[in-house]
C-alpha cells in the first residue's frame, strides 16, 4: 500500500476514533445526567415516604397519648369519687364520735354537778 493511502487510512481511523470517543463521552454524560435525575427522584420519593411514615407514626402516638390521657382522667375521677365517699363516711363517724364525746362530757358534768 502506498504511503499516502496508509496516511489517509490512519487519518480516517483517528477521525473515526475521535468520533467514537466523542459519542462515548456524550453517552456517558447523558447516562450520568439520567442517573442523577433518577437519584433525585428516588431521594424525593424516599423523603415523601419518610414524611408519610413520620406523620402516620405521629398520629398513632397522639391517639395513644389521648387514650392514655382519657384512661388517667377516668382513673383519677374514680379515685376522687372513692376518696370523697371515704371522706363522707369519715364525716358521719366524726360527727357521731363528737356527739358521743359531747354527751359524755355533758353526762360527766351532770354527775359532777349533782
């Protein structure tokens, strides 16, 4: 093969290699861009899902707290009613005891006066 043809073939091969490299670089950039966009979509979706889960858990926690609060209030009311009843029972006994002591004092006074 004559030298000019060899040089022409080399030049054609270099140009072809340059085009292949340029196309490969362009394809790589496109793929990288697509991968970044996909990663952004995945992150956004994961963030939305995490927010939904957090909101769901927060609602559950609030419902649980409300339930516990109501239970504590109910128990407190029951205990208050028991204490009030005990106090009423003690008042009656205290009044009876006071009357008994008063009667004893009056009787003792009456016996000493006679």
